[in-house]
C-alpha cells in the first residue's frame, strides 16, 4: 500500500464540511441538521472551529447584534429561534436622526401591526446556547481545530486539520470570517473599501428605561447607534456602536469613564436619558469587504467570509443569514429531486451556481446601499446634508414612504 493510498484509507467522508463555528457556521450546521431530520435524509455534517467555546471566542464576544424581524422568521423556520428567544430584547421603535440638522424620522412596530421590528441578542450568551445545541446534535464537531490545508479534487475538497484528521467533503462551506483561511487557501480575491473609521463598541447603563427604543444618530464622524438590552441588576442597558476616526476612537477607548460618558452624551443628546456607566470598550476597523464571486470549486462562502459590512444599518448578520438560508434551500431542492439512481452531489456545479444565482441580487443591492449610506451620512457637505435631511423629513411627513425602508430594516427581501 502506497503512502497516498494509506492516507486515503483514513479519510473521513462527509456531505458538508463547514469551517467556522461562530454565528453563521453554527447556524448553518444546525439548519442543515434540521433539514435532514425533516426530510428523513440524515446529512453527514462536519463543523470545524478553531476556538473553544469555553474560552474567549472572537465570534461570541461582548458585542450585541440586532436580529431583524425577517431573520427571526428564518431562524424559526429551522427551529432555532425558539431556543434563542429568551435571550432577546425587543426593538419596538427605531429613531433615526441627523445630529445638528432637522432630519429625523421613526419606525414603529405598531404601525406595521407587529410586536417588534427585531430582537437584540448578546453574542456571548448566544454562543453558549449554540454550542450546547451542537454538542447534542448529530454533527461531527472538530473544536478546537484549525484547517491546515485545502486540496481540491474532482469529487471532493480534502481538508487536513492541525491534529492530522483528514476530511473529504462533497461541499465545503467557508464561514470563517473576514480573514477567511479557506479563501486564502483557495486563492480567491477579496475587494476592500476602507472608510477610515473605527467602531467603538461598549455596553452602557442609562438612568432611564430604554422602553425598547433603538437609535441611529448620524454625526459628522459617522453613525452612532444604541440598541436596547436586557437590564442588569435593575439598571437599563444599551449596546453602543460609535463610528469614529481612528485617532478619536483610540483616545476615547482609553479615556476615563467620566470623559467618555460626557463626550458620548454630547454626541448623542438626551433622548435615551443620562449615560451613567460604561463597560469594557472594544474597537474594530470599519471596512466593506466582499468577494466578487463567493463560490469556488465545491466551495461556497457565506457571512463575513463572503462580505463584511459597515454596521451603519445593522445588516451584517442578517445578510449572512440570508446567505446560509439560501444555501439550505438549494440543498433542500436537490434532496427533493434525489433518486436512488442519482443521489445528491452536494458540491456539484449545479448546487454552487444555483446558490450564486439566488444570492447575487440581494447581496449586490445591500452592498451598494450600505456604501451609499456610509458616504452620504458621514460628511457635512451641504448638498448631501440638505438631501438627507429632506429625505428623513419626507419619511415622517408621508408614512407610506416608510414601508420600503421598514422592510429593508426588518430584513424582508424577495426570495428567489
């Protein structure tokens, strides 16, 4: 037996191998497991994650994210939201304003006969639930493990892990973030747009209840967003995302609590009451990055591995969720058409191209809209100031104009 033949004998064969076990990857693994159960066609799924859930996990850190109403519907479809709902804080109203100018408007759940426009969850707590579900599911979890190499073969992608394990996957899914190792291994290009901004992220206590209001306030340095969170020992909390020039972000990240709270109060105003305490502050450079073509031979890229957004409209996870839900739908259709004579090839060109066709319109429109929002609301050029102020005012004066804005904010996109 040759060394190559011996290696092949030790291959572990799976239908789908997912690299990256944060929000996108873990959700996809559980969604595919749910799909297999519903069709009584168990799928062989492997999930490879480099970081142990019992240690600091970069994908499940102190940040909070807003899960849009449409995304909650999608998570419910795969049986996941009922297991996460207890972690959510409702967004019932969104206040959008342009600091120092007349433009402002509101989106209200009641106006659309909804209980909420979305839910805010803390990533660290979500991660604990997801990894508990993964441990209990029939999913091969390789954690903590890193992918050392990816070898393309005609009928599979071969993954070699850092402990020597070798996996043969009909379909490889890269969900390993903006610095995707799978993308690097496959030598696939990534386009980047640097906005010369840094997101300063922290949890802040206020002296009055948030009453389920979210705020998006555009300032001359960039957007400042507050999301409602669950209370902490009776104290109202909000999650802050503040886009700033790099030097300002560095200064404020290390400033004293009093200085930080004072400058935050000055930038935001008093609509959320007084800011009385701030937790640990984190910072992230803000870029828009995207793969021109998020597929490769027997490989699909989802979430931040395919595109990473500026947080201006809170659409990052919601766009990534639509990636993985589209992939689940493509695989479901393949399984429904499966016959004994023609079993499903999960990584076939038909699958990867069907995924690309489903995702391109939504993905391209969202990327374009985010870039326009960032550039349009992060400066003080008077024509843009006048235009955006008028636009926000028109939304208040003519409520029917809010419908497409609200649909976008709630993550409702046309499915193909």
